[in-house]
C-alpha cells in the first residue's frame, strides 16, 4: 500500500492562522464578543490588513464615538504620494501595546495622515484596488 505524502501547510499560512486565532481570543475575552463574532472580526481584520498592504482600500468602521467612518487607506508604497513621502517623527516614543489592544493603523489617503481602527469595529471592506506591480 502506497502512503500519501503528508501535506505540509506553508509557514505563512500557519502564521496567519495563528494570528487570526490570537486576535479572536483577544476579541472574545477582552472585548466580550461571542466566539463566532470574534473569529468573523479577526478574519475581516486580517483581510483588511492584507488588502491595505496590496493597494488602496475603501472600508467602513465604527469610530470610538459611535460614528460610522468610511475610509480610503493604504499601507502600500506606490498608491499615494503622501504615504510614499511620509517621514515619521524622530522624537516620538514607541507606543507599547497592551494585552487588550486591538487597534491597527493605516494611511488615510483623503486626510494624508496615519489613522487607526479597532478590529472589533470593522464593519466591511467596500472596494479593493490592488496595485498592479506587473504592468
């Protein structure tokens, strides 16, 4: 009998799965989401961060004050001159993330500055414009 070769899960896929699980746990235990909702938000956040790294994304999230924000952002060079030329302040001290922190930054194309959203407040990804790096 010939044994099938064990399927190896690529390390980047393992890392993303681990990241989603860790974020879902934070959302469930610190933000009091149900397990199902925590995993949905973790997957949505992963998809958003991935898309931001590949081009321009239009997405919607709820701000801390309860208002709904439609944003247009990126984390990808070549999409927005403001992002490409952004120089971080040298006198800024690094921010230490605590165990309950679920916020992530993005470059707001319309406001030409960095902003952030919380994973539990992401509502949807509206439009993704991937940067064509082959053309």
